[in-house]
């Protein structure tokens, strides 16, 4: 096992000063400058984008959703699968047009792809309109980098990827007042053999327990009703910045003590760290949502071992049944990869069997994508994409069947939901989530946004429920 990274909380003083300086410049302009942030990938990136927008606002920028109007255009990228990478590179290429129209536009490339040396070289050589590149660990230094781009009138590439830092105190700009992301740890030490995350997000490090609980309290006071604790491996949270040592179950219990009507969610849990203490804390805390996203990735023990996942099919299913014993109404979702190098038909059948036994409410299915630099990239892989696609479709069909059956079970029932937004241009004007996180399209008044309501479910499809406010 790798050594736990000792966390270092950097001094934010200099960044705050620079934000002030840039704010004065923004205020002196005839028109307020605008910032645009395009986010790819996971919730961690969504959360990082809230910080980027927060820093832009602090520096006097307005926020736009139109890259053509942007004075600073940021792409916060994802490196997990090749497809995401191709899409990002296409979109960064397209920014050449906005930059040609407005040569003073600053184009920023950050997020996980900005920590992949080969991609950074490609940006340096072939995407000359990109002005600034920095990896995820350096996000807190964005004001300093932006000032350098402006002062030096040169491209700035940051590769001093200091791994152990935990930034605190960055301003946030949140789009949705009801739902809030709350990062509790960064990085990953698991080194699943297919995954690039440990290489681009650095070593696992947890934020201070008391800082997190205070932040949760502030979020509740500001009206958040649905707080998602975030981490690549959220349930291996172990904070020793404060006196004593606190684990994830203790954190859930502490946040549960905060006054107010709100839900605690978390993403993503690793099965090897899904402990009995965690399930007990969930079962005993009334604010802990009855949902766990527990990626299993494969059903064959041989493949799980090649993936370096640290559990077996049997131990995974035991954890699932323990969670269901303690919380019969729990919603269980998962991720699976098909076509891992060397996967055979027999291995694939184990995956189908696990899916049937676990009886997931929903599942995200991915075809294996080779990530250079990861161990699995060197494993022999002689299966064609077409063959993998056939397996992929079988998995999707099986899960759709299960999801549909589970969703049909809601029809006619009245469930408590949190109305978290409006859905414009559809027959159902409200968007809501059940306690277990299932999406509900709802008929009701827009004034309900931000509140809990009872909804009677009338019909469903594989992915969502439809209903009326009672
Ligand atoms: N830390 C989280 C999320 C990791 S990325 C976790 O461990 O669950 C989200 C999902 O992408 C993973 O669960 C996995 O199913 C998928 N994934 C990661 N790397 C992949 C790869 N190289 N090819 C295909 N899918 C991948
Ligand atoms: Fe990647 Fe595995 Fe870490 Fe998840 S736990 S981020 S899949 S290495």
C-alpha cells in the first residue's frame, strides 16, 4: 500500500491580493469583462468549476455561457476515457475562432488532461491559441497564473504539480442554490490498473474534519438542501489535520447533527472501503440519503484482480446484502467496464450474474478505454471494438430490464422528493429527486423549487419517474 500523503494547506494570501489587483483592473474597464467555464467529466470537475467561476467573479468578471463573449474562456477537462479527450480537443480547437474574433481572449486549458504530459505537449505544439495550462492540483493559483498571462504577454504552462496540497478558502460561484458539492478529499491511491485518475489527481489527501463540518453548516444556512460529499474514493476519507483521527462514518454522523431539513449524499465509494461502520452510520442518520453508488467494474474475480480492485464478486455481493439488510429501501447504483484486456466470455457471464444478483437500480456502462501510462495499457487486448460493443449492449439491455422493473414499483406510490430545478420546454415543468436519488419529472408550480414535496408517481421509463405534486 502506498504511504498516505501528508496534507499541506497552502497560504492563500498572495492569491487574494492578486484577485484584488485584477478586480481593480476589471472595474476600470468601460465594460465588465466576462468569463466562460466549460466543464467535462465528473462531479469533482463540476466542483472545481464552481471555484474557477468564484475566482473570476472575485476578480471582477461576469459569468457567460457563450464562449464568443468571453474574455477568459476556460476548458476544465477530463482524461478518464479517450472519448472525453477527443471531445475536449475538438472543442479547444474550435476556440481558435473566438480567439481570432477577440485576440485579447485568454484561453485556459485545465483539469485532468492538463496533467497528462503528452496532451500538454500536443497543446503546446498544435493549439497555439491556448494561453494557459495548469493541472488540477494547482487550481488555487489560477489568479496568479492569469496575472502572469496578462503581464508577460506569453503562454504560461504550469507543470510543478505539487501533490500534497489542500487549498482552502477559495470563493465559490454556485449555479444551483439547492444542490451543493462539498469536496472532502482529493486524489486517489488505489491505482486500479485501467485508471488514469491517480496519475492526474495526485495522492489521496483529506480536508480537515472541522473545516468540512463548518462548510456544511454554512451551506445549510445558505439554503442548500442536498449536499454531496465528494471524493474519488470518498469513503476512504481519513482526516488527521485536526486533533484525533476521523473517518468517513464519523463525518456523516457529524454533518447529520447540523440543524435543518437537508440530505447528505456522497460520491464515489470504493467497495473495499464500504465498511459496516459506514452502512450503520447511513442507517442511523436520518439525513443520509438512502443511496449508494458502489462501482463494481467487473464480476469475474480474475478480472477484478487484474484490475487491482481489492475485492471479489462474493465480498462485493456480501456488502450489498448487508447494506440492503440495514436499509431495505436503499437505492443501489454502479459502474461497470466491459472489454477489459483479456476478458473472456466466461468472465463476462460473471458480470451478468453479478448484475442480476445485486439488482442495481441504475448502472453506468463503459467500454474499456486504453489510457497510456496505466498498467492495463500494456496488457494484451485482442478483442475487437465490435465484439466489445455486443457485450456492452447485452449489459445495457439487462440493466434496462432491471431498472424498468424497479421503477414500475414506484407507480401509484407517494414519495418524498426534493424539487431541485425547473425543466424548461417540457410537459413536466419541475425536476426533482427522490431520497434515493431517482430523477422525477414533476407537474407542479415553479415556486416549489428548493423545497421538499410529496409526489405521486404515475409512470416511468428506464431512467426516470413521472408524477404529480400531492
Ligand atoms: N473514483 C471513482 C470514479 C472513477 S472514474 C471510482 O473509483 O468509482 C468513473 C468511472 O469511469 C469508473 O468507475 C469506471 O467505471 C470508469 N473508468 C475509469 N477508467 C476507465 C477506462 N480506462 N476505461 C473505461 N472506463 C473507465
Ligand atoms: Fe480510478 Fe480506481 Fe481511483 Fe476510482 S478508485 S479513481 S477507478 S484508480
